[in-house]
C-alpha cells in the first residue's frame, strides 16, 4: 500500500515539474527579449 502511494506521489511530482517547465518556456517565448543577457565579456577576442 505504501509503495503504491509513493509511486502515485512520484508521478504527481514529475507531472508538476513538466507542467512548470512548459509554463516557464511559454512565458519566456512570449517575451521579445532573451532569457539572459551578457553584461560584459572579459579577455574575449574581438570578432
């Protein structure tokens, strides 16, 4: 009985993680800006 409960809870946690990932990716794609920006580069060759 405990094993079944733990499996169900594990599936719920994995599902919540996947849903959170999808929501965050959708949020970042709806913005017209990059997820992160580089403030400055140190010791980088000019290209």
